[in-house]
């Protein structure tokens, strides 16, 4: 066990200081995302879809600047990130989502922000793209015990919330996915309380690690990853990161969330990645990083403990799972 | 030559082709890297699903005889059951050997803490006992006990469907979430088990004979 932990956590000298990993996006910006684009070419030559422009540029793309998280682990390929998707609105088959979502209309798109705010409003996706778009290389830990490293592009949810001015009575933020059975065949199933809904406590929503993603690998967000706008909360299990958001409501009471409604004992409102507080059916102590053969020990708060543990300092995490 | 080929009935050919096809296609996909971004889990789950299908097929043999009067399925039960055992073994080997890399302390912990794993293991042990006693020699040795032992397959069937349902992101109690496939398989299993209850079985075969005599 000791050995395994070591293989996950490099010596502290090897860990990129956070300031540097946050500024990697600047580096990528100056490169005009060329490196990311070329990297894509390495991953996706079999797929004709979003990488075609970059695909002629380099044969030896695998030697180009790779992207790493702050632990030094490489980002998963564009191919992996866009062909292994939990998106039950399209299918429960993770491989089929890419194909089934190819016709999804992510534009035009509006997001309504309402509830306990001084300045409610309906935003065009183009309005939201005016917030500072940042590159964030985050681990994504699925409750099914697999994980990826994903270079998102997006803006801090706090930027949007600041703009609408939450009232002091607002304690939670509720998110809702588009309800459209014509576009989302999965919403025809009566076994789920559609539309997908999620929620965060206001301080979680305002945390600077919480982003609304608008892209990945420097490109617009692919449909299968939640275009045009999805939540990313890297210290929580992946299902908290709701896709194709149409409505954000600031509310006083803890809002209902989809998986918590389906199985409250198994999917808590918080759903922080936590190897100690176990899922009743499946083990959460280890995970498989997509692309790796062995399993890794799962990290407390998915490795974001120093950034987010203070949010929960007064809480019993075994009760508030 | 042709007389040799004719020794296989169409049902036998179908069973043996279906028995080996999933294994070969999976091996091929492993070698060509065409098994999702998470191939270990994909293989593990597929082997489990195929085992379940063969288990259901073997449990369907007796009801098919009851409903149709076609008697051949009784002779094919053993082959179907052995394929179910083969895929269960492969499913277990991929789970323990590949997914968890034979990490025995971790596997012991999983088995003791997770009912989902314990149920799968229990069903696997039942299959193992039935598979090794599936030969005529054992049948003769065990006499009446053989039939009793082999009736535990009904229990194994129920356990496996629960194991399958628990593998999904679903709530079995409220039948919500990703439950449709386990639910359909569960209904099918229930019908196959109900058709074995003597009263129902007599009713069904009586009805068939009446229909035939019309």
C-alpha cells in the first residue's frame, strides 16, 4: 500500500506549484493551442470528427508538448475523453454517446440564471464566453471507479454568480439540464426523474476550482462532453458535473439532485471523492486511470484536499457523504 | 464425411458457435485495441453478461419442452450450463487477476464488505460445483443427491440477476435508474422458474396438448 501511494504521489519537489499549473493555460494561449491541436492529431487519426484540421500537421505528434496535471500525470487523449462518456440522456452505453450526440444542437443556447439574485437574467452562450476563459487541467473521478485527466477550458462559476449578485438568503445553487426528448432519446425512459438536476452549496459554487466548462483541449466543448456548457467540480464524483445546462437557480434550501433522488443512500448531496467513506455497493478506495493497466489509490477530495478541505471542516463527512 | 457432420443437430451447431463466438470476438478486440477507453472493465462486464445469457438459456430448456413439446433442449442443457460456467470463470479471472491484479488482501476486503461481490462469488461457487459434477459418472454416484445439488441452479440464477442489478447505477428497491436490463432479465427468469412449479407446468403442457389436438 505504501508503495502504491508513492507511485501516485511524486516527491513534493516534483509537484508543480499550483501557480504554475494555473498559468500553463497562458503558455497554451501563446502557443495558440497549437500544441494541444497537434496532440489531438496523435490521438484521433481514426476519427474524422473534430481533429481534421490538425491531423495533417505532424506525424510524430506524440513527441509534442504533453499536458500534465500538478502530480505529473499526463492528460488523457482527446479520443479517450470524447469516446467514453456517461451521458444517460443519449445512452447508457459510454461508447455510443459520441455518435448519438453528433446532431445535438448546442447553438443557439441560452442559460437562465434566476432565483435569489439581484440581477437575474437570460444569457446567450456568447455572453458567457466573455468571462475570462481559463485552461484547467483537472482529474475527473467517476463514481464507477475510473478516472481521467482532462484539460478543460471554461470560466469560474463565481464570475457568473458575482455578476448576478446572490442575495444573502441564497444558500445553494441548483442546475438543470435541457429537457428535450427529441434531442435526448434517453429522456424517454421513465426510470429517471428527468431533467437531470444537480446542486452545490453556495460556497462550493463560489470556489475558484469550480468552473463552467465551455471547451476541452482548447476547442469548443464536444456535444458528448456536455456542450455548450457543463459544470466541473473536480473534487466531487463526476456525476455532480451536470451537462448541457439551461438553468441555474439560487435557492435557500438544498435542491433535489438526480442521483440523490434515485438512490439517496448511495449518492449523497455532497458526493465528494472520498476513499474512506465508501459507497455501499462498490469500493471507492481505488480507481483505474483510463489508459493505465493497474489501479491507483483514490485520493481524498480527488487530490484537491488542500484547496477544498476547509469547506467541510465543521462537517462529519461520513454523514454528509 | 457427410454422415459425421450430420451427427450435429442444428441446435448443437448454434449453441457451440454462440459458445465460442463471444470469446473469439473479445480476444480479437483485445488484440486490436477496440474495446472502449476502459478495456478491462469492458471485457469484465461482457464476460459476465455472456455468462448470464447462457445461464438463462440453460434455465429455459425445461420450460421450452413444457411449452412446445420439442424435447431436444433437455439434451443441450448441460452444454449451455458449461458455457455459463466457462464465461463465469473468465469473468472471475478478469475481475480478480486483471482488474485487481490478484491483490488478495484487497479482494478479501471487497468480498467481505460488498454484498455485490459476495453474491457473484456465491453464484460462481455454485456453478463450479455443478460443472464438476455435470458428468454422467457423478450423476450415477450421487443418485438422488445429484438432482438436489443441481436444483441450486435456480438459486444461483436469482443471485446472478441481483448481482447484475447491483452492478448498475440503479435502485433495485424503487426500480429507478439504469435498471431496465436487469429488470427484463429478472422477469424472464421469474417466468422460467414459475413454469417449473408442477401445477403451472401441468396447466401449460395440458394447454399445449389441447392446442395440438385441435
